[in-house]
């Protein structure tokens, strides 16, 4: 995997892409009209969209579209398909790449920012972090790799969120080194959710 300079993806381009995806979703039964991705810490999909990693497949063109079944962890995507939201078109996001996904240095206090290219009524946002000592390079992530009590839950009150949403949380004690944060944006009026995996290095 070749690392490349970080460039912020163009919001106009994503807005156009989001509009096209929104139109498609209206025509597709069971698919939510919300779209979004985590900007900070950089999610795998935004790293692909920004060209920081190679061999990303279709996700590089539509980082806002990692949509899958909601209800994680009791239901939701299949094991090994958490970062792609169970969406086979974006399976590159589940590839551990030998642990070589670029990481963002953070402390235990973490700020998470979503960019919503098509907003939708929200049930909640939930954030999970991997367990200490999990091998992040050897296999696609499973539920057993995560601490399944979310370290942060934000109630969406069934309301439409703004275009940018920022949440602040505290990672559990003992969280250090390379970890993955899984963000789940649960929409309020469908059975779907949006997923974002963030590779971080906790100082």
C-alpha cells in the first residue's frame, strides 16, 4: 500500500455524488436516503477517497455510501464485514492490509466528525473500540474484536442532523496503541445504518 499526501476531498464533488446516490436510493426499496462518512479521525473510506491508500475499488468514488443493516452488535453486518457495512461492493474496507491502514494519533479523549452529504432522521450514533491486544493485521474485524459496550452513544432524537456533526468521547481506560474505532450512524425510519472504521494510534 502506497501512502500519499492527505488532501481533503472536495465537498462539491461529494455533494453531487450524494445527490446521485440519493436519487438512486429513492428508487431502491429498503435503502435509506441518508449518506455520510467520518472525516475525523479519518475513516477508511475517506482515506480511499482522498487517495491516501491504493486498491480501494468503488468506495473511492462514494465514501458516503457505506450503508448496511442496522442493529449492531445484536444484528447488522456479518462477521468480517463490519467496516464495509456488509456491502460487498466495498469489501476493500474489510481488508486488514496487514495492519497497514494509516493511523491518526489521538489521546483517550477523541473528537469524531461526520460529514453528511444527504441528511436523514437519526436514531443515534454509537462508537465502539477494539479490545486491547487484538491483532488488527491478521483478519477482517469481527464482533469479538470489539468492546461491545459503546464508549459513546449520542441520541439523535429522530431529528435530521446538520451537514456536519461533531461528537466528543472518552475511550475506555487501558485503550492504547493501534486500535480501530467503529462508528455506527443508526437512521430513525429505516432498518439501516451507516458504518465507518477509523484506524487510530492512542497515545
